[in-house]
C-alpha cells in the first residue's frame, strides 16, 4: 500500500499541521512516511501545500507530480492540483470559497463543509481535523486509535487536553463527507 | 532501539549534534536551514548537556568561532546555506591548513549569488573541489534522508577527529525541510577537559609549566616547511580516499544502465529505477554517500561488470558529471540531466532522460 497525498490551501488553515498529524499517525500505524512542504515566502493568506506519502515500503521520492488523493482547501489549489490526481484517484475539497468546481470525470470527487462544520462546533481551529476525518473516511489507511496516538506525538504536552476535541472533529469529518 | 520521531532534516541534524555530545554550535540563520539554530535555541542544550549555542553576528564570525573551538579540541558544528557557506570559505581554508576538526552542514539552495531559497545541488563544486584557497580537501557526506541527516553528524565528527579536518554534510532544501521517521541515538556525554587533553595532544588546552607550547596555524613562511606540510596533508587525503569512500548501490547487480545521484536526487532516481524496471529496462542506481572521496572505483567496477552508460542526475547544470566522466575515462557514455533554479525533476522525466540521452532509440 502506498498513498500519495497532496494537501493544499491557504497558509493559516492548518495545512502543514494536518499533514504532520497524518504522517505521525502513519508512523503509529507502522508505515513509512514522508512529509514535504512547499516552503518559502509562505504567510497567513498565502498558499501552502504539503505532500504526504504513507507506504508499506521505504518512500523513494518525497517529491512527486501525481497524487492518489488531493485534499483541496482553496480555489488556487484546486486550479493547480485537479489535473495532478491520478486517474481513479480522489479529490476532496471544501466548497467554501470555491467558484469554479472540479470538472474531471475520471476521478472520485467528494466535498466536506469543513469551515461550516468547524464553526458549528464553535472552534474554527478544528477545521483541519474535520478535513482529516473526511479524508480518512474516503481513504481508510489509518485506524482512529493511531490518529489519536499521532496527535499525542505531534502536539506539545500542553495541548494534550485538546485531543478529545480533535478526535471529535475527526468523527464529524467522517460523518459529513459527501 | 533509540527514540522514534517524525522530524525535519534540519531538526534531526540539530538534535543529533546535542546527542553526540557536541560542545558548541555557532551559526547564523538563513533559509532553508534556519530550523537548525531555531531548534537548538528552543531546546536550550546548555541545560541538557552544557552545549553552547550561539547566534554569531555573521557567517564569518561563526566559522572563526568554529576554528577556535575546534583548535581547543572541542566538538563544534556550524551550518548554513549556499550564500552563507561562501562567506565561510576563508575560515574553512584556514581550518584545513591548521588541521582543525569540525563539522559543517550546507543545506543548499539555488544560486548563483542570492539565487533562490528552493532546493538545489549546485554547490557540489564548491564543497568537493575547494571553495577556499590552497591544496585542501574536506570530507563531504551527502545524506539522502532525514535519518542520514541525523546519522552523518556522528559520522562527520568521528571522521573529522580521526583525520583532523573538516567534514561537510552536503544536504539541500528538500532534505532539510522534509519530515520523515528518524531513530535518534542515545545521548552521549560531552568529553571532559581531561579526556580532551589525553586524547588530543595537539589541542590547545593550556600549557603546563615546563612543556613545549603548541601552535595551531595555517601560516608558515618557511617554504621548505610549508612544502612538507602540504605533502603531509596530501598523504592524509590519500589515506581518507583509501579508507573512507562510501556509496550505496540499488538494483545494480544486472544493470545495463545506471543513474548516479546523491541526496534528494538519489531519492527521485530511486523511483525512476522502479519505473524503469516496471517497463523492463535494466536500470540501477549508484548513490555516492561520500562526494569526496568520490566512489570512482565503484563506477569502474560497474563498467567492468558490463554497464553501458551512466546518467548523472543532479539539481544543477552538471557538476558531479565531471567526476563520473573521470571515472568512466571515455570507456562508456556518461551524460548529465538536471533541473535547476529551485525546480525539482520528477522521476518520470529522469527516466525519460535516461532513455533519450543514454539508452537511445
């Protein structure tokens, strides 16, 4: 099993940390992982993306051009990455702010109202965990208990009290992906 | 087994220095390696081991602090990225001349000049062929994973002290910025003053009454002595070449065509090998781990085993290809392929280049 994922959106949406939690969860699942960010002059409001690879084997190239799954959180990222999903792959996006919808017919396209659901939960910070939940519903590559373990390893100790809230957000994501 | 973590290459490099029992890190921030000094500052290793971390006022100051601490027999590291490493070349030439051990990491970005902050491998020449003045060499280690960013700190220090010379960890923005699984080694204790005195009689540890004073310098105005000093350096470098060449071969047993790539390009080329094998091509990968000393003999062996051509894959306009061609010595075809300016080649285009430039129609 090798799952090659791009997560892309605005800086500040938690794109990189969602990738990190996914990668740590992969380790807890006993997989090989890599996490490769677009780094540089990124700032709040700018674009940010990260490539995460979760595999049974040693990851060859952490930098890839075609993805099994694209998790898309803004229009620029949709424009950039829709064409880079492998045929038969998955595209998951939050329709909030999307004006030009994806048009491909050879991939699975799903939506998650992440921003809306986070606001319903009364905490905009769990947005990325809702998205992660939606992703894991579509691509069940990691068990929930390992996601929880991944959170424990990627969050600083002082934030561990927020793990139950984050796991609830994962569940909300799983229940609401369309 | 040590502690398992998910870390950036830059963070692994920094943590490895603490755990090796390094005495000091002197540096100056620059993208894409600022996480090294950021991580060290955050960890405050002075509390953990007594290791000193200092942000110098410039790269020049940092390398000269390294020169001084190394001369005192301390395990000292610095790091920077391409333009910053240019600034350090004067100090590195002095360090080579004075035979001071140290470790420096270069997390390469695109050039020339300020260039770009994106990954590049265009400082191969600078680090393997000199950069500073005089007939000198630095040991150059090329990590291609976060684990190796960690492991090569210990290896670098071991080699630097074994041969009293600088060991360079030549990385790039991709390896520095990516996160991977890493198994961290156990914490080692720093050497005590007594241990340094006993183990490194050359080190400047203070002069006891009635003993000869020790001098660490790159300067000698006596030409005869300077010639002998240079000859001695070259004998040392020959010994390093004979004993410390390291490389990895992947799918080379029956290979007809071989990619030669290090660092992040080696990761990409490994995928190209996989794609090529799936398409029925007998391709393999030679991954130099030491760029100096270069695995010339490994290329020679491959030619003797029947390899018909090599493609040197680098994020540069063609630097390592010169060493590949020297090793081939005209016997088989050797060409270069690489994207530059911060663009990273894909496994598909690397394989395509092998088909077009080496295998032919």
